[in-house]
C-alpha cells in the first residue's frame, strides 16, 4: 500500500490523500478527501496544480466531511474526468448540496466583481479564478453514495469502508477502511478527518476506534490546549456585554456549517441561563441559514444539552431576536446598524462572502468588536486580523483596523492536543504507522513528539506534500 499526501501536509487546508493498493492483480487508486487550499494566492496556485495522475484513473473517493478544505475541489476533479463514486455520510451529502453550490457562486461572484472594478480602474493585484461552475457541481452531486454511521460496505473487491462519528460537524466521520491487498494480510487504515472536542456544544464526543495498522490523524491544534468551556463563556459574555454597553456591534466571522450553529446554540443557552440579556442576532449567510435548518432535520444527531436548549428556544422565541438574512439588499442594510447587533456571517476565514462587507463597515469603528471563533490559515484575512495588522485591503481599498479583535479558541470544532491524544489512546495497541497531517509545521511537530513521548509509539511521520510513503 502506498499513500501520497497531496495536501494538508504541514498545512491545514487542502486535505487530499491518494492511496494505491494492489487488488485482483492490478493497481487500484482512490482518494480520501479532495479539499480546497485556502489562504491567498499561493493557495489558488495549488488549487490549479494538475494531479500527478489522471483523474479518470481514480476508482472512488472517500469523503470524511463537508467542509470546503476537505471537499471543495471535488467538482473540479469530476470535471477533469473522475467518474467513480464518492462515499460520505447522509448528513454530509445534504450539506454538500449547500456548500458546493455556494462555493461555485462565490467564486463566480468574486470574478465578476473584480472584472467590474478592473474595468473601472479600481482593481489592484491579481484577478481571482473560478475553479468550477454551478453546472459542474450539479454533475458532481450525481456521483455521491451515502452511508449511515456504523454501516460497513464493500466499496471495491477487498476494500471495506465504515464511517464512525468524528464529533466535528454534522455528518463528520472517521473513515475506517479494511484493505485486503493481494498476497498480504488485511490492513486497517483509519483516517481521522477532523476530530471534534469532547464535551463541546452541539456535537457528540468523537467515537473511539480500537484497532488500526495505519492512522492518518489531524493536528490543527496539536501544539496547544483550548480554554475550558467555562472560560470561553466568561470571555464571550464579557466581550458582548462591554460592546453592547459601548453601543457597538459584535461581528463574528463563522464557518457557515458547524460553527454558526454552535455559536447560535451557545448564545441562546447563555440567555436561557441568564448570563446574557435579550440579544439581537443577525445570521447573514444563505448557506448558514440552510445549514441551520438542516441541523434541525438531523436533530437526533445532536448532543443532549443542545437538544434541551433548542426545545427551550422553541417555547421562548422572544428571548432572542434571531433573524436570518435572505437577500443582498437586507445584507447591505445591516451595514447601517451602528450598535446593538450581533452579526454572524461567513466565510470563517474572512476571505470571501458577506463577512468581508461587514468587516469593511465595522473595522473602522473602535466601539465595535470582531470575535474570531475558528482557525485562521496563514495568508487569510482572518489571520492578518488575529496578527493585529493596523489596516487591511478590502475591495481594492485600505481599511483601518480600529475595532477590537478577540480570539476565542474554546469554540473550536477541532480537538486540542489533549483531545487528540485521548482519541489516539482509544487504540488498544500502537498502529504500525501514524501520519500526522492537517496542521501547520509547529502543530504537527509538537503533536508527533507527544505521540512518541506519551503514547510510546515509535513510527510517527509528518509527511511532506507530494511525497509517497509505503505502508
């Protein structure tokens, strides 16, 4: 068995793992995830790179979850000739109908906006690129096959697949694959996808897997510990209360799928428990609105506390003034609000979508607060804000950063170092090989060292992008 890491190797985005095995006398190749690189022009260049093999030679794709850094280039792959099945959970497939279409729309909108500004002489820098169209997304959606958690299916001769709950976002899965190669003993390969935090809002704890020969584990926060949920709540309450007292707005960039729903449930729960007063919340993301309705549809997959909070809100709808913004004119009207609003909008790394407009309106005012709730990749606008830049360029113009910037890491959908080690301790004995992926160099390096020192597992590898490893 050979695994080639085409992305998320010493970086967080672009998860793409190519696996080559010998089955029934011939080599077969499949992918686990096929995500988009995110974070500036370098990411765009990687998204445009050709594969080291023909897409038509892929037999199938296994998708761990719907986030764009794991799924976002699937339409491009299919348009380039891949015609096999794409396996995912039922909830992931439903989310992809929203995310991939939205991704195509945003790409086209960015290109058209840049073209208009260039024509008017107001565009500076390189032009954005549309990686695929709405029509290509619709064709891709016909290639999916959905599985339930715990359903074991033979997806190729000698390849058995089972999805287990990763506790990251709705539908997120750990891919457990039993592979019987010609002339070799069966091997179990476990791809973690993104592992969620134990005890977090909305999602259940990640499932533990007992046995594996090869493990590919994420390391987004492999070098740090998150703040406790109690500390996170305290900080969030303080930021919101002080900003409302100053008659400012709280702007929260949030991934439309997962993070937005978690924040909503947390804010409503803080009101339910009397920690916050009546709130006026605007969710300005059509995709987040659709994902929130979908979360309600998969109500049984939520954790018990979130189910209780949701039932309370249904019985007390006036406790929170919650509005979902539909059209562009309503979104623009939000920029006239000078205080008292909590605006949740996508994208989570601030690089596209309606959040950019809200930042352009709210960053210049010192009474406002920007609350960063998720990981911000190198090169992204969100990362520059976290790094305390004095000004940013938005829509071709310089915007001063006068609003306060708050990073609240305890809301992360990813397990921290302790959570990842706890998940790995679920294996009854050391896998023969562990690959540490989906983390910036420091995060991956620290987690790999912890695995060696604390778990006493010897063969721990931080793979290099485009390199192939024999397992």
